[in-house]
C-alpha cells in the first residue's frame, strides 16, 4: 500500500508536472490553500469526436483545477491534440519532445507540431481555425516586434483572431495589450518566402521564425 501522501502530485509555480502518464484521475494539491482534489486529467483531444473538449481548451477551461478557495491552477501535462479531418496533430510536451512517438501513435498526416504549453496549443488551434499558416504568422510576429519603438524579440505575442483583413494580436508585456496588423502583410510575406517547414520540422516557434526571417533578409530564400 502506498500512503496517500506518496500519491500526491507536488505543485510547482504555474502548474503540476506528473511524473508518469496519467490517464484518469490525479490527486492534486491546491497551491494556494493546500486542499486535496481528485482531478480528471485529460491527455487527448480529438475535436471531431469531442468538440466540447476543444471548446474548453479555447475558453481556457481545459485541465484546470478550480479550487473552493478561488484559485484556478492550470495543470501541466503532456497532451495530444489530433484532428484527423483537418489533418492537424499537435503534441504538448512541457518537458521537451518525445521524438516521433506521439505522432506515429496516431499515424499523423498533414501538419504536425510540437509545443511546450497549452497556451501555445490554443494559439495553433486558433490559427488553424482561421485558415492561416502558423509559420507565416510566426514570421509576421518577428517583423511586428522588430518594428516597435523598443524592439524585444522575447515579447510574448499571440494570435487572437482574424477579422476581415485585420489580424488581431495580444501582446503580453507589463500588461496585455491588443495589436493589429494588416492581412496584406501576411499575404505578401507568404508569397515572398520559401521558409515553409518541412514535414519533420515540428517546432515552429519564435526561435524558428527569427532564423527564417534572418535567412529571408539575407536573400537566402
Ligand atoms: Zn485552494
């Protein structure tokens, strides 16, 4: 018999990383008040068979521990988002990649991405739902940030939605603020660059985009 204490998942700032793959219920301590909770931890989303899970994900209510004390804690775990219809497979790996395995497990076709967090997953899903390409948007972000009065390429800038010919962003600095950019700039960039990631290139993030923009600037492609 294991003691209850030994079964507890320990809390870290911002979330909890289970040591083993959990497919059912996890025993979680609220980081604010220490109450114990049995929390259902979901590690797979197929939006075709479970549209509710996708809605929860987009609403920020997915794998969240909502404690009686008022604290909401995002649970951190591996998660596979697999949409066989739009051929989009995204693996959330808070501790780094697992190579091919999660993608092979579902025989993924089409777009495959590896992201470090649920926030990054949500952004990728919003981008796909808007009919846009994440890699072009990542390059647009770098150009947008570089054009600011005080450029900082580490600033978190997330796609929010597309409204007609305007792309809406949220920038997270000392406080969150909305930004817009014209869809025409996205289309120009998309036509100009040949940076489209190859099939095995799954980490399409800021680091990727900075390299792609530098290559484009050098006239490399
Ligand atoms: Zn609590």
